């Protein structure tokens, strides 16, 4: 009985996360982000979870802090030990994204780069948050009405178009 309980709690916790949401609040409306269609002008929005301030700056640091870390680099998402994209830290995330080939079971056959510097239209990261050619749209949020808001996808697009520099 003792051996069973050792694996039961982590399994239950993982299934609970996957059953409700992989992210801790990926939908822009959950974080308090203002949609571009609301008429607001630039500035930074204060996110509801973990005090994330959304600046929408097209830099890797901003994308990591505002999107990847709070929405993707979670234990049961890309912060875990799956065979596809891993984002355990900001530095490793950059290496895993830029000029790296897609390797997941659904997307490896596309032969796309995860981030193709200068080319958001052929970058799997940008495609996965807009109109994915393979697998699921990201971030994977069960029951959420939306994923990233239009300013967040534009932030990713602009960073990639600028050559995806590591700031």
C-alpha cells in the first residue's frame, strides 16, 4: 500500500492540472490583459496571476517573462520531461527555440524550425499561437475562451521578425 501512495499523489496532481488547464491562467482575460480591440493605447497591463506585467515588448526577455514562463514553462507543460519542446529556464528556452527543429510527435514531420529568425511565417512558435499546421494551438488552456491576445501574438511575431535576438 505504501508504494502505491508514493505515485498516486503526483499522478493525481498531474491529472488535475491536465483536466482543468495546463496553464495557470493563459487566457489573456484571466491575466487581466487588455485586448487590442478595447481602444487602449500601449502601456503595460498588470496581469492577475503572479504579478506579471504585460509590456508587449518584442524582446526575448519580455516574451519569456510575460508568456513563456507563466504560461508554458510549467511542470505538466513544457517545463516537464516530455520528448518535445522543453523550457526549464530562460537560457535553455532560448537554445531550445531559436534555430531548433520541431521535434514533437505531431510537428517533427513539418521540418519547421521552432523559431526561424527573421521569419515568423515559418516559425513554429508563432504558428502554434496563431494557426498551427500541426498539433494543438498553444498555450493549451482547457475551457478558456481564448489563448494569447492579439498584442501578445504581435509581440512574438515582431521579435521573430527582428531576428529573434537574445537580449
